[in-house]
């Protein structure tokens, strides 16, 4: 099995939301981080169902899911087979889910 590459998309044009097709996401965060809750709300506001899991072991989660240390953000979101690291815009996530490239995920640390 080939190891998939991790792609950084720093920004992308906003794409229309998949209003009729809400997606489920799991967001792992440090229990003391407030911006992570803001990002979960941002995803929910765009039609995503987000489960937030506070943890003190984010490094292990990032390692398990193939996030290189240089791309670490303050939280890690698992979404439909991809890793979304940091505050990635919804337009980029929707492009990722629409195009389904053979990558691990996207990062905006």
C-alpha cells in the first residue's frame, strides 16, 4: 500500500455548502483551547455535525493519522476519511470532499 501524501491548502475560493448533505466530523482538541470550540461552531454553522473530544494527547492522535509535525495545528478533525488540521476554511474542505484526492488531509496550522 502506498503512503498517501499530506497536502497543504492555505486558502481556496469558497464553494457552496452541501446544505442537503451534512457531514459528520470528529474534532480532537486540548481541553483548555477556546479557538477549537469556535472552529467546531464554524463547521456546524456550515452544516457539519461535529463531535468535540477534549484530550491531552493530541500528539498521539496526530501521529496516528499521519500529520507531519511541521503541519500540526491546535486541533485535529477527522472528516469522511480525511484529516483536517487547524482552521481550514469550509470551501477548502468541501473541495477536498468533492474532488477526493489520494491524500491524508489538509492543514492550515
